[in-house]
C-alpha cells in the first residue's frame, strides 16, 4: 500500500499584539490576535525531516511583531494583506499564505463630551475579524464580526411550526429575540477602504435587526444579509451565524400572578443554532 501526503499547512497561532499609535492630540490603542498559516512545497520536511524550506513558526511570530511597527497603522485588513504578501514574496516555496486577525475593540473614555487623550474602556464581547488568503495568483479578503450580542424586547414571534408528540413549546407573537451574532462577508477587491466599509456594514446589520418584524430567526437572518448586499456592491456574499439565546417566560401563575412578558429565565444552554449564506445571483 502506497501512502501519499496530501494537503498540509503549518503556522503560528495566537500571536497577541498590542500597539499604541501616537497621534498629535491623542493615543490610539489597538489589540489584535494573529494566526498565520503557510502552504507550499514542504513535503520533504514530512518525508525526510528536511527543514531547509521551513520558515520556523517562531520566525513567523517575530515577523508579525516587527512588521506591525511600520505597517499596522489602519485597518486589520491592510495589515493582514501586508503580512500575507510578505510571506509569499519572500519565500518562493510558499504557494499560499493565510492570515487571520481578531481585533479586540477598545474605546476612548469620554468626560463632559470630550474623549480622553489616552484612557480606554474595553469594548465588551464584540470582535472585528478578517481572513486574508493570498496565493501566487489571487487574493481573497473575508471580514466580519463575532460575538456581537444583540437583543430586542418585541417585534419578534414564532408560530406555525411543526408539532408532534414531543412538542411542548408554545406559540408566541411577542417574544425576546436575543442572539450572539457572527457575520463574515467576502469583499470583491483587496483595494478598498475597509475601515469605512466595516462601519457601514455593521450599522446595516444592527439597523435591520432592530427594525425587522421577525417571524423567525431565519427570516431576520436573510433580511440582514440581503440588506448588506443591497447596500454594498463591494461585498459578494455574507454568511451569518445566529444562535438563539433563549429568554423563557417564568411561570408566575403558581404565585397567583400574571406574567405579561415581563419576567424571563435567561438560559445559555441548550440553544437554537441558525446559519445561512446570502449571495448575489
């Protein structure tokens, strides 16, 4: 029996980096986590233990820190593009470089309406993400948001679903809709104003969620994805993950009280898991 090595890759994960960008009137604090993965002509490292074509993962880590000094100055997309291109152009044995970046947002504190010069507060669970894949022939930029916790207290219901002998869920035309949303979209180009587009897309997702009369999580997911594509020609497709973070009405009848959608049990598990991808035809 002949065994053959198929697709393989290696890299450095969780390169955690913080940077202060010193502007004339304030400091900009950025915190990111970078994963690097390289594919290419590395077969002899597996078959012969020959490391002559291997860029050590420690070197990859050091490269991230060193290049961040001059080249992490605006969007995580632009920094990721520079990193991927660096690994491709300086290592002919590398056929594909993938850089995935997660940004942990920080916001400047404000007092009496004025942002503080150098004091920050954490931005909560929400994270900005991007994945840059560069080969010798093409570049693909995918960006997104993860752990975006959003909720609305009405304009959401769930009725008319399948019922069988195991169904206990009651229909409702008025419920809390909460989700920890993850969205990833593919850009049509790698030469864009990524910072401006991210803000615009995020605003569209939030606005659609808030104003959409939801008959199901699935319906709202499609509405959110469709709105992003309709308003942004720079996006070719968007995928959303929207786990349903249940808030279940508590039974107050046992105490002789009515619960008019006021008191709920917030549950973490188990939860509904809804996904979908919206593309242009």
